[in-house]
C-alpha cells in the first residue's frame, strides 16, 4: 500500500509543506520511518494529491518539497446518500471510517426513537474520521456528512432497509440513491407509518437479523461493487 497522508488544508500551488502536527510527524518518522530524500504522498481537502520529498527534519518540524501531482479520476458506479440512524458510537464511527472506501458520497445522521444517543451537530472528530478514508480510497470526491435530522425530515421516495421489503436483488436502482438504515431495534410502528406516508420504497436483505453496520457494508458493496 502506498504511504499516503491526509492534511486538513489545501495543497494546490504549495511547493513546500511545513508539517508541525506532532501526530503526523510521529507517523512519518516512527511508523513510515521516512528518511531525508525519500517521498510519500499527501492529499489535501481540495483533493490535490501528489508526491512530496522530505527535505528538512527536526524534532518539531518536517519540510517537504512537491515533486509531482497525482490525478484522481475515479468515481463510484452509483451516487450513494446514506441516511444513517444513530447507533452505538463505536459502530457509528466504524461506518464513517469505511464509507469513503465503499464509494458513499454523503452520510446524513438520523435521530430515531430507538437511537441509543443523538447529536445535533457534526463533530470535528467525525470529519477527521471520514477524511482519513482519502488515504485509502482513490475516488475523486470529498466525503460529506450532513447535519443530523429527525426521521420525519428524510426525503420522500427514499429507499428504506426493512425485513418485509422487496428483495434488494430484484430492484433496479437509479444512478443516485438515497437509502435509510434504521437503529439496532428497528423502526417503531409510528416511524414506519411516517415512512409509508412518504412513499418510501422498502428494501430487504432477507429475514435474518443483521447489525446496522453490517447492513451498511452489504448495501454499499452490492450497490457499488455488485
């Protein structure tokens, strides 16, 4: 695997990079064991990606010089928007960490009756977790996470994962797909009525019980790689 690091800054037109973040410095020196004259890949939040050579090194600062750019031109087969119910924090963040690799365009957190916790804000931690995916995946877009919404505010005609829905392999999906995944305990009867009144299209992966994160991985994989 190529040595690649995401930087929370724009990199285009930056011939020299000064790295002072101690976490990143430790990763470069202790994990990658990069020596003077050696190169690695940096990618910025402007999606500019390129090879940079280590020119200067001290305990608190690394200086890199730009060598050549890398063109990102891959796009997933589908444009996926996942409306994700709040679930256990570690599992919620696991989904965020893998979403870009699986070609998910945007995740919108959804507050449901059976969510174990909720938030009204998008944390810096969530953004950092999602952007780390740029170090693995080569898709040519920046992953997004929307402000959390109430279930009543999900769009009409949305696809909803539900045991009693139509089998996923029998559905011809459009290019752009909005898909809602519920919490571990499922949707309440009241919430199901709300979704039915929105002309939601219910989709099933079968009658077996699956964790929310498992459902996410299966759906994203089938839609983009199936």
